[in-house]
C-alpha cells in the first residue's frame, strides 16, 4: 500500500473544509435559536394570560362559602330567593 504524503497545503485545505462546515451549522443553529426564543416568549405570554384569568376567577369553594352565608342570612331575615 502506497501512502500519499500530506503537505501543509493539503492539511490546510482539509481544515478549511471542516471549519466551513462548522460555520454553516452555526448559522442554522442561530436561526433555530430565534424560533425557540419566539416560542418561549409565546409560552410566557400564555402563562401570564392564564394567571390573570385565574386571579379573576371565582373559585368554587368561595362560591360554596358565599352560598352558605346567603342561606343563613335568608333564614335569619325570613327572605327567600328563587333558585
């Protein structure tokens, strides 16, 4: 088997090809990061919307407590409301 001698120029060309490939992958990676940042921001906005809605929602246990209190007041005052 005959071995080919690799010159410094050959080695430099091989390294350049390898670095060129890495450069292209970094460009694709940077493009993907922009998409991920947009997706994360969309998720944060959605979470903030959900939190606002939950903060403004009447919780079921609060409603049940209020219903009991109204019933006690109705019995005490003799007022009945239709259900």
